[in-house]
C-alpha cells in the first residue's frame, strides 16, 4: 500500500513527536489551546487535551489519566492559557478509555464542571471500573479468548491484562449524555457531536463548522490507526461501525484535524482514505490466511500468522490480547459478508467460504 504523507498543521507538535518528546502547550487559534498531558508507561506518551475559551471560563475535550503527574500537567497547561482548574465548566469526553476519561472526575471535583459522554460508553462504566462487578467482565473476556483459541495457559494472563490500569480512572457517572448530532451549549462555539463508534461503542468526535475544525479523539490519528476490536463490551461488528464512521467524517468540510494523540494535521479525506485502504488490505490478508489452511484456523492462529509492526514473539500480554481481538473484528466483518465461515465450538474455527 502506498504510504500516505501526513501534512502536519503544527510543526512544533510534529517535531516533538518525531523526537520522542512531549510538545509544549500551544495556542491553536483564537480561544483554543492544546495541552499535552502525559500518559504513564505508554508509547503514545501523552494525550492532547483541548482547551476551549468561554465567556466565563473554559471547556476541555478529554482529560487524561488519573495520576498526579497528569493532573499537574493539566493544571499547568490551563495556567499557560491564563486559566485555573476552577475555570473549567465542561469536560467533553470522546470515550471512556483511561487516557481520555480518567481525570474527568477529579476535574469535576475541583471545578464543578459537568462531564459529557455518549450513552453507549456511559453504559459500560460500572462493569469496567466498579470493583464489585469487574470480575464478570474478566470472566466474559476469558470465555471469549478461550473461544478464540488462546492457549489455556495464556488465557488468564490476557483476560486480566487491563486490571493494572483501572486505578488510573476516577469512575464517575457523566452529568450529561451527548447524542449524535447534539449541538453543545458552549457560548462562542458552534460545536456539534458526531457519534463515531468503532474504537469504542460510544466514541464521539466534535466538529466546529464555522472554524472548520474536527476534534477527532482516537477516531482519526495522524500516524497510527486505533484499535478496533471485538471484546465483551464491544458492539457486534465494531469494524463495520468504524469504517462507516470513517466514511461519515470524510464528508466533513474540515481544514484541520485535532486528534487526541501525536499531532494536528490537514487533509482529513486523504488520511481517512489511507486508513480505509489499510483495513481493506488487512481484510484481504486475513481472508488469505484463512484460505491457505486446511481444517480451519482459530482466531489466535490467524493472528499469529498475520503481519504486525513487530514480531509476534515480542508482544506483551496486553498487545497479544489487542491483536487477537482486532483479528476477531476482521474475521467477523468477513463472515458477515460471506467471505469466511465460522464453525462454532470450543474453540471456534474459521474456514474459507465455499466457492
């Protein structure tokens, strides 16, 4: 596949990303700031929190992990823009992964801000982050991995791979549920919510038509593609959701994309086309791997035979689980279109479709 050359809109952010550094707080445009908040023990290094100036304070898009380092960086970034944490009136959360939602509760506690989230992600909070019920989620993950053919001695390790980061989230309920198409009550901003499921069931982007800006969360990033996976809390066919969501945002009249990681960039349509082609190529590869085997393959076996950015043997538990669940998302997409067939069992086995 031909490589897409991203056109950065912030040379400073782009240079920082290339050098493995954290960028500075930056004024994006009138009444708008970008604040990098560090992510612990993660190759992404930081989440970009966007600060939107209001007549009586600010709103922020995403918040960061719930660590003291992240909170201090957010407070310092607000200070660089001329504001304090008490000035935050709203926290618009693109989705409930820890690096976006983790600090929202702490910000609300300090400022009284309201927290907004899509209902599909709000519905997942208790099972994901409540100690009293999280065991049910781990059990369902274990069962799904078993059906995917993960070796028995590895299932428990992979099923619990996310448990170590749950403490990085202040698991609070949102004050407002934001639906697709909602226009947000933020004076001075014509911000509209776009429901873009795929990376998470309730992922939201926010678009400002007058400023031609898209706050894309993890939906569209400059360099990497977000994890789109089948898991116990996913929608049935998350890859189909994701590709449909990409097609929807591609139509937007946007001059600049403001993602949650890496750096800001131009040419939304070009980047979307590249990502969609990437998934088309991946679907073709998955179909080819299934078709080359006799007797069917488990999802785990398919995953181990695919091309990854680094050798499968070097993957840690979380990466292996993500890769397996991503592979399952591609298999489900292919099966729904009759290009592969799943024979249910313990484990499930995937076969090429009959000619």
